[in-house]
């Protein structure tokens, strides 16, 4: 077994350079990798789900959006479809839609397209520094700051224009310190956080919590990624504060709803 494990690891290092990997499809668990971070123990495994329900494959409206946004996001089709559908689930909850961590606009455009369809009275607010990750610290083993700076607000505007989306406002700057004031009186029904690091996400949650009604939805994109252990720690902390109901989706979304 040790020889098989070493061989598999060696092959996967090579295959990973081309976006491939060897996986066990026989129903068994793959190798577990353990990591300790700030006194907490984390475990990671490769997960493969066979014969899964795939509603996105027959959702023509979504696929039209995905065709435009997929080259503008690092988020896969499964998470994008979940964001798209979650907007539908908050259609009866008062408030706007907020995304912090926009990069090139793929998920933001997906949220805006969903809002146009199911929540037409809502504004979609897309907030990003457009100069890379900020507030990286000791909680973030894989980030030092400035990552994902290969974007611009103009690139996001062009993407939104290609989808005829006019229900969006873009707020460049650090959120909430530099741009949160624009939304000081707004109610938020849905918030998507994709900022990669602990302190930035924690500041967003502190700002948005008082503005969210009961059953409003908060989604973390980076929960469960070994490279974003700060986000995993933050979400685990939030589970204990009594304000949220928690769901971990194996697609690496953490979905919290306001109690």
C-alpha cells in the first residue's frame, strides 16, 4: 500500500501540471492529508461524486450566462450555478445583493443575471480593490497580499455590458473601509464573500451582519480550500456565535443563513 501511495502521489504531481489527477472511483476514501493551523487540526481528501444530478446542464438561461462568464472567473460551473440558484431562493427576502471579491466579474455577472430574472428590484453591488488581495496575515498560510491583481473595473464593466446587465454598481476600493459607506443604509439579502483571507472576510461579516434580515444568505467561496485556511477558520468560528445556520457543500462553498 505504501508503494501504491507513493506511486499515485508521484503520478498526480505530474498530471496536476496539465489539470488531471488519478482518483479512486471504487467508492473508497482517498488519502487524507492533515494540517495543523493555529492550534486546530484540519483534514483534506480528494472527493469524487459519480452519477450526480446536474440541473445546470439543462438550464438554458444559465448556460447562456456561463458561456460569457466562464473565462472571467476562477469559480467552476457547480459553484456558479449554486450562486445563480441561491439568488432565486432569496427572491422574497428584502434587500440588495453584495459581492466582495470580484476579480474579473464572472460570479458577479452570474449574480446580476439571476437578480435580473428573479429579484428585479435589487441592486447588485460588486466590491473589489482591483489591485489584489488585502489584509493577509498570520491566519493565511498561502497569501501575502497583492494576489489576483490581474483585473480591472473596466474589464468587469465590459463583461456586464456583454450580458446587457444594468442592475449593477461597481465599487473599487477596500471594503468596507473605503466603499462601505455607499451602502450604509442598504439592506442586504445575499452576500458572496470571495476575498481569500481571514481578516478581510471577518471585517465584511462584521459590517454586513446588522444589515441582513432573517434567512438572508451569506456564501463563502473559499471554505475548505487548503490554500485558504484562514477562511475555513473564520467560518468555523462563525458557527459558534449563534447568528447563523451553517451548511458545508462539498463543492467548497460554505452557506450560512441569518437566524
